[in-house]
């Protein structure tokens, strides 16, 4: 018994002179040679060759939009706060070395502690100045808090020192003398810091500290 595959001429149209098998009509109603269409597409794909999904070769990195050059008010704030940091270190050193002490060992320890504290404070001023120049709003806010504390510290010293001296004289004691140069430098540091912070809140400088949208 023969199978359909063994039957001669099965699947072939003997009426065709070229002996090719029968092909179903294509989408346009016409028959085309086996494996081809008149539109040039590949056999078995009614709508032509399927293109693979095109993955992007390189996706651009997401980053912050360029702020552009810093306004002159921001640059002034940068230099003012930088100068406040340097003078803050000088003022602390002047106050430490001008304070009288009968115990040299304790005086050395006090100067060392004052020097470490002065270096830390000066470094904070400089770091804030750098990030303010770059337009970071957190640096502006931190500098504002720092300037407010500086104002409170200087005003407290200037207002409370006379009262403390009076109270000491009434009780028969005497406070150690305060360096006038150190106090004057503290006032200058406060003014420089406040002026620098105020510069960052001026109208031309405010957009520079606005949050930047992420872009592609």
C-alpha cells in the first residue's frame, strides 16, 4: 500500500508545464512561484521580513542640567564666605595666644583645643563657599544657619561680657581680659558671613540655587 508521499504526482499540478506544485493564491489573489511573492518578500511572511526590535546602541546618561556660569552675586558670596573662614581661623588663634594663664601646661592644652576647633570651623566655611559657588541649595541653607549662629555668638559676647564683668567685680573676682583684636576680628567674620549669605538670596542669584530637572 502506497502512502500519499509515495504516490507519484501527489502535491504536484501535472497540468503545469514546469511541473511545480500548486501554490495557494497570495494576498493579492494571484499565485506566485513557490517561496516568493511579487513584492519580493520571503515565503511564509505575508507582510514581508519581520525586523527585529531595535535596541538603542547607547542610552544617554541622565544627569542634572548645566547651571551655566555663576552670577556675580554668587561669586561675591563665595569670596566673602571664604574670607570669613580665613579670618575665623586668625581670630581664634589671636584669642587663644592672647589669653593669660599661669599654668603653662593647661595653656598649651587650651591652645591645642582652640586650634583644632578653629581649623574645623574654618574648613566648614570653605566647604560651604565651594558648594555655594556650584549652586547647591543645601549649602546656602547651611550657611544661613551658620551665619545666624555667628550673629548670636558675637552679640551674646558683646552684650553679656559687660554684665559678667560687673557680676565678677561685685563678688570680688576679676575675669581674665578679653583680646580686643580677637573680638574685632569676630565681628568682621560675622559681617563677612552675613554679607555672603545675603548675596545668595538676591534676585539675580536665586535661580542659580533652584532645583535642576533631570534631562535626557
